[in-house]
C-alpha cells in the first residue's frame, strides 16, 4: 500500500500533531507523516516531532519580506520532501490564494468550533459568552477564505454550567485528537470526495460495478 506523504504544519505545542503521528504509526494507516514543518523555529511541537523520529524543518516567516516569499520557501521544502498532502495543526499564518490554489483539495485544517459558527480566534470564550449549549471542533479542507471550506468531520461537546474557556477548550481538544486522524484516514484512503462545498462518501466498489458500461465483459467488472 502506498501511503500519502503528509506534512503537518504547526506554530505551537502540536498536540494535534501528536495525535496524527500516533495514528500514522499503524502501518495500515493510509498516510505517513513525512515532515513536520513550522514557521516558528522555537515551536515546542518541533522537538516532540523529532523525539518521535519524524523529519522536521522550520521556515521562519519573520525573515521574509512578504507572504508570498515565505510561502515560496515553504513550497520548496515541501517539494524537497515530496509532500503530497498537508495537515494544518495550529499553524498561525494565513495563506495567499496562490498557496491555497497549489494545495486545493490536498490541505486540511482543524478549527476549535463547529463551523460555520465561530470562525476566527477565541472561539471558546465567544461560545461561552453566547450561552450556546453545544460547542465542538471541525476538520475541513482549506480554501482561500479563513475557516471556510468543505467539512470532513465534526465533533460536538456539551457546554457545562461551570465551564471556563480553559475547561471548554480541553473538552474540545480531546475530541480534536479523535476527529483529525479520522478525517485524514477518510481523505487519504479515498473514502470521500469533494462535491461543491460538501464532502461525501466516495462510490464503493459495489456502486462502481453499477457504472461499468455494459460493453465491458463481466469478468472485468469490479466485484
Ligand atoms: C487547536 O485548538 C486547533 O483546533 C487550532 O489550534 C490549536 C492547536 O493546538 N487550530 P495544538 O498545537 O494542536 O495543541
């Protein structure tokens, strides 16, 4: 089985990165974590990735004149490692439409809210201030607009009366660690396809049989 060569892009502690690395240790997982890349050379997640035996690199955005120069360097590193797929995991830089276009349909992000509610920052404090009873996390494909794009997986958690932004964040984060590997598995195994703004189940082999033209001999059909 060829596994999808995946890079995880981080800016911080990398707990979602840990969850993805752990899932990909299973040889039957359809993606391998071929690189952890950070825009911050001092990101704590980089040391954890190294300790886990994963290749790491840092491209410090601060030394570049502009966003696109920074992204060209990122792209060069990704090409050097023959990366086929990207998982953003707490990567705190916005991408230009150029970079998003290069990776369209091949880049996931995790957001700590039930999109399309609570795009942007401070999602947990905002959810508490609004008095919502359900909060959660979303894994979605990246499009040029921030925190938009076809949704692959979501997890909901209850908001409890005595929650603080921190306790709510911790409950959501535990679910992030479940749905991110699950979403990467679905996408990397080809189990889902993007249709417009939706992520739907890809045709199963059985359905594929039904669309084989009649002219093809039965022995050639997928069973
Ligand atoms: C997570 O809450 C994720 O949803 C958001 O950034 C945070 C990253 O946390 N995009 P970690 O670095 O994965 O621990």
